[in-house]
């Protein structure tokens, strides 16, 4: 059973025993609706949750704005960013300006906003610490919302983390033997995961060491370890406590060995060794 995580406090993956994915899944598992806010020296970011599903995200960082995101992903050119931002007003967003100037189609704008919101959520996986608070409230009405299953967000999110210390903290002992929990494969099949990720879930149907899981996957060893962390956070896998069943207790008669008589000379020699005269 997942340990309850406070709804407000200091998120610190180095010292508090839980990481961002654990906090997000804890809130989602509660089925609540509200804003999960994070604050760090870098920015303030908010994940909007509705009935246990992530539906939107906001950020105060200029890096997370729609224009820079579309520039990074090659959806707009530099001159678009420079020339069209001057038409943005408090009542007209940059996306609307792009559509009005035929830079993006309405459909492309929707996909761009979904990608931007997803990117904001994924960047939070890279934060090792921040202040956070969850406030239960009715969400503000957004025209475009995410429809990404939580397992998909977690699997994609942990793959943003390049810290080996955090990855190994998520998977536990490197000598562990893991196996899927009941229902894990069925849940994974509905989470819109990549084929290689689904194959890794299936491969863990039988007990596997981490080394065996790495050897049997087309993914890199680091990616496998990242995903094992995700699977463990999602409660899809668990350590195998007893890989080989105990041998049956043999009958006492089968273990008895007929004693051979000991010669007198041997007895005398044994006495001398023990200091007995």
C-alpha cells in the first residue's frame, strides 16, 4: 500500500523518501480535483488535476511559453516569433495570432498547446526539490486539455531524469529481482505506451534481475532502469521475496549415517589432542 504523502510541504527527493512521480500519483489516486502548485527558485508551476487526471499545466517560466516551445520543436520560425508576438494582447493569445496569420492551422495549434502543456508537466520530473501545495478547487475552464493517462506521463517523465542517483533511488537495490503484479499488463495495455515499454512489462511476467531485464530489452540499460523506476512507482512490479522455494525437510532416518567404530589407537590420539590423559 502506498504511503500517504502530505498535501503540502517541501518536496525533496534526496531526503524525504518520495519523488515527484510519487507525489503526483498520490494526488491522482485520491481522485480529487484541484491545483497542485510547485515553487522553486527557477519558476512557479501548476498542475491542474480533475477527478484524478492531469488535464492542464501552467508555468511562470518564459521557457515554457508557447512561442519558445513551438520554436524548439520546429513548428514556427524565428521570424514568426519576433514579428508576431507584438500582436499579443491580454485578450489575444500568441496561438490565436499564429492562426490568424496562417502560420498554424487550428488543428496544429491544438496539438502545439497539448505538447506545451505536456512539456510543462514533464519538466517537473527533473526538479529534485521544491515547495508544493495541493488546493482542492473547481478547475478553470480550458478550451484545450490533456487526455494523457497518468502511467504514460510517469513513463515519459522519468525518462527526462538523467541523475543515476535518483534512478537507483527509485528502483531500490540493484540486486533486486522484480516481477509484475496482478493486473499490471492489462493496465499497461491501455496506457498508450511505446511497444518497447510494453514488451518490458511483459518480460517481467517471470521473475527477472535488473541485469536480465536490461539484457532482454531493445532499450538501453539506462532506459530500462528508468522504466523500472516508473513501474515500481505505478505499483506494476514488486520485488520477489522468495525466488526459489525452500527444499522439503528430509526424514530423520534418511539423514542418519551408520557410525563406524573408532579404533583404540584413534581414541588415544584424540585424547592427546584435547589434552586429556
